C-alpha cells in the first residue's frame, strides 16, 4: 500500500514540476529595484483542524466523510480549518501553516475551493498572511490507493509578510495537491501510511523583495 502511494505521488509530482517550471521563466529582477526570489516547498497536511459546515444541496449530510452527500448530489463546505507543515528551500517560508477552507464540489467532488491562510515562520518572529483559491479535478482512470479516485487541486496563493525577517515582503505561489478521498484529508487520517506519509502538495513560487530606490 505504501509503495503504491509513493509511486503515485512521485509520478504526479513529476507532472507538477513539468507543469510549473515554464511559469518560472518570468522570475528574476524587476523594475523599480525590486527583486523576485524563487522558492519551492512541500506542504505536509496535519490531522489538526475542523470540518466546518457540510451541506448537500438537494440531499442530506450522510455523516460519512467518505461519502458525505448522497451519490449524485453536490457537496458544499464552509469555514473548515486545517494546519500543515511547510518546508521550503527559503527559510522565510518554512513554518506552521493555518488556513480556512470553503468548497463547492459537484457529484464527482470536483470544483472550486478558496480561503485564507497564515504561516508562522519557524526561523524568526515573522508571519505571512494571504488568500488562496483552487480548482479541483478528478484524474480519469486513477482509482488511487483506496480505489475511490485521485484528485488534483491546482491552487494559487498570494500573501504578504509582517514582522522581523518577512516584514514588507510579498509572495505568490502555485501548489499542486494530491488527495485520494472525496473531501480532502491528510493521508494519515485515512490510515494509508501511518506517520510516514509523503507531503500532500508541492509549491513553486516567488518572494518579492522591495529594492532600494
């Protein structure tokens, strides 16, 4: 089971890198003295969080998080919260991430998601704050390790820093997140790989550093 998860994750991460690298060609020095610094990071979700409000337009919540709404109905989630450990090659973006989640998913558990986020930097007293949005799609003919499916969340994040080492900085990033359940869960919560699970997402982005004028 663990081997299958790692193989699936590795294949999809290779796809993610191939998909995201062309966007980095615009990174580099910018006018007005500002400098863009590239970074990559992993997003390892934690079981800590709340489910928020789950509703089923045209149906009733089943109480089963694997099939939260009756088959054929949509799934709406509001004000869920979660945490994650972000590990970046730039220490200014390594730390504990806390975020809110809202979803509008169709009967295939695909659709739009959005929310807010903040990251407490591990190496200084700085904090990042921002917003994110995502489109979730179902990979055809990819049942995933529990046989339900493999979903990809294509996320966009923007934020700004305040305090200490990130004060006045801005960032933007794209993340590809891989999940195997109708409502996105950390792998650990569905018993797939104990405590040794691979991170659910990979980010590629840039920090905008103000330059001298």
